């Protein structure tokens, strides 16, 4: 699993004011490389805010390999929060 930003715990806050790219896993014959990708994981009362750009990719261009697993921009637990303030 590819995990980008991990925010956990009440009072924890992550703010994205830049560029966050999330590239999904593609089929591979290498054991353990076929899983999921997460841009942000927000847990345990934490908060995250996106003010700018999140690129959540689902294409590998012309290589023709299939996307495997799940691709999340933000994976949020029930007691955490994510606010997307970006426009467009």
C-alpha cells in the first residue's frame, strides 16, 4: 500500500497548500506490489484541509497495464474530517 500523508489524533491538523499527487498501483508480477494508494489518511479525531491541488491519477498512459486495488484522495475515518476548499 502506498500511503502519502497520515494524520491521526484529536487536535492534529494537516493543510495542503501545494500539490499532492496520488498514483495508483498497476498490475505487476512482483509479489506485494499490487495494493492500494492513498493521498491522505485521516484518523482518530484528526482534520485535514485541501486548499490547492490533488491529482488522483488513474491512467498509466500508453503502457496498457490495469489499475489494481483502490485509489483514494482522502481516506477519512468516522471520527475525523476532511474539507476540500479547492475550486475547479
